[in-house]
């Protein structure tokens, strides 16, 4: 048999891209490829890209520029662009960077092996269709390779919300949910391969409405309860959610499902009702705050995470202060905040921009507040008992690193334990980005 060819994938953007990259590696395994960590010895380089902000999209072109030399040295090297830039820009990418051999959108990954074959014949391959068939079913994993203890599992793709700033509904298409039976089968397979924690993924995962086990459709909470029955699976998480899709059964599950971890990423984007309206978010600051109260009633120790955009068109200092007020009231243990970036083709792209320096200044003030909250909440873990899923060896002998229920990184001496075990630990110290624990 011929030596396997080498595939180098670089992944940008959200967790769904991480999941897709893993699936692509597995799909290309069937075409005689194995993954490599270095572009230098690759026969194929694939960039799995993100289009969410201008900077993210531009990164792709500078990265492609860096591979130019390699391609000159090794004319057989194939270069491909996958992900959301591929979907948004399609053939434009090949025009701008003629050395690109292949462009594949997120819904067409199962066609990757045939596309690669086409490039081997010296042709360009382009596929940005939204085909009828389920790409996940076609992207069957190669059986039984051992997996790390924490894994992603995509259950839903696309978004129907059309927030005025966002490219996702265009790059990932309409909301589609995978049938529950397939999700459960994949979860069982992951557990057999060593996985103990599964994060269910979707651009709008709490809008999940996949085909249920006995026909009809299933909510995300019902799916979580089915996964709760999977022996050997210890932890369930899900991301990302929209406030308007937090249904009662999902809120309740946070209090009653032991495997569902007390961590929730629930983006609000802004604290100003005027801006929320212009963003087409269809919730208010008040309705969001009430929602958080209800979820915290179900699960008082919940750690909340969020996303924010500052400098959205027509945001005044007063609107920005409303965001700061909301953050002070809600208190986030973790957060992502961004300066608004104009995305061509989205409704907000036509609107007048906030002064760039002013937006930078607001972002700094918001990030300082979020950082303080994050530190305060992390520090408050000292003295508490947590469970830690051990994910890797630490720097010193006998030391291991894992994640608490609240997704904090925890370092501890874990002699006698192994990767994949869940340790009980008492937190003794809080550092910049992690905690130190002692085994109980
Ligand atoms: N589906 C998820 C995530 C979407 S993208 C959700 O609804 O929350 C992740 C985050 O990127 C968004 O929550 C938003 O805060 C940010 N984002 C999206 N488009 C943006 C833009 N044009 N400029 C700046 N930030 C943006
Ligand atoms: Fe984008 Fe809004 Fe959909 Fe999230 S809910 S993916 S921000 S359109
Ligand atoms: Fe980026 Fe696409 Fe994810 S735009 S955030 S990679 S859905």
C-alpha cells in the first residue's frame, strides 16, 4: 500500500469549525490521507475559515500568501479553502489567489474526497451548494480511534434569526437539526472511544427540533435527557443559544439533569433596547434579565457567559452605558466582546458607523468590567469543592489539568488517576487563567 498522504488543516472561528475539521480529517482518511501538524510536509493544506468579522476573513488571505512559497517548491501540493469564507466568497477566492485549488462550503464537506481527486487531475474544484443529503451521515468517522475526554458534537446547523450584523444565516444557511437517533448513536460511539463530556453544538443550538425517536420532533432538553441515559457519558454541555429559544423544559433541565453542567453561554449583544431592536434581536434587556433570573432559580450556581458587540451603528454613549448596567446586574463568569465590524450583505452594513476611536474606547471599558467580573467569580471558587474532568498531563510529574463543571481550568496533583477520570477537588488557589485544586 502507498504511504498515506498528509493533510494539514488550520481551523479558525467557532467550535462548529473545530468539529467540521475533525470530520474532514476522518473523511479524507478514506481517501488515503492522514493528519499532520506541520504545513511543510503536507500534500494538501486546508484552511477552515471564519467570516464573522472583517479581520477574521482577511486573515485567510494573509495565511494563503504565506503558503505561496511552499506551493512553488512543491507543485503537487493542493491548497483548499473551506468554511464560511469559502461559502461567502466562493470562486472569488480563486480569482484573488489563483494558487487555491479547491473551495468547499460548510454544507458540502462529504464531497471533499471527490473534489480532491479532481484537483489531482489538475482541475479546480468548487462546491458551495446546500445539498439535500445529510453531510454528517456521509462524513462517517473511521471507527474506533481513541478520543480525548471532551468532544464536540454538532446537532444543529444554520440560523434563521438574521441579526442585522451577522453573516451566519448566509454562510451556514437555514436552521437544520439532525435526527435524535443519529446524535445518540454518535454520542455512544464517542463514549466507546473514551469521551466523557460532550458539548452539543449549533449556531442556534437551543432551537434544536430534530426528528424524535418515535417520530415527531424533539426539543434540545428532550435530547439532553436521552443523552443522560448514555452510560459512561458524565457531562453534557451545549452552545450557542439564543435568549428567545430558552424554553421551559431546557431551563428546568438545568436544575434536574445531573449530567448537564452549570454553565450557560447566552449572548445578549447589547443592553440598550433601541440597539437590540436595530440589531433585530427580538428580546429586550429586561426580558433577558428576567430569563437569567429564572435559569438561576433552577440552578443557583450557574456560571454565565455571553457575547457583546459595541459600536453598533447609532450606538450612543447612553446606549453603551445601558450595556454596562446590564453587565453589572447580570454578572458574567466568562464573556466575549467585539467591536462592530461591517459585513457586506447584512442589513446593518448600510448604516452610519460609530466613530472608530470611540468604539475602541467603549470596548476597552466593557472588557475591563468583564475582566473584573471574571476574576471575581474565579477567585470566589477558592475553598469550594468541584469535580474536574482530567484532560491532560500537567507540566510537573503527577500533575494533571482538567475542567471544572464551570469550565474553569484546574491544575492538581492527581497521582493514581488517569486522563478521562473525574476527580473531586477542593480549590486552593486562583491564578490568572486557572485554578489550583487538591484532591479530596
Ligand atoms: N450563534 C451565536 C454566535 C454567532 S457569532 C449567537 O447567536 O450567539 C459569535 C459572536 O460574534 C456573536 O454572538 C456576536 O457577538 C459576534 N459577532 C457576530 N457578527 C459580528 C459583527 N459583524 N461584528 C462584531 N461582532 C460580531
Ligand atoms: Fe448570528 Fe444572530 Fe444567528 Fe447568532 S442568532 S448566528 S448572532 S444571526
Ligand atoms: Fe465564523 Fe462561520 Fe463559525 S462565520 S463563527 S466559522 S459559523
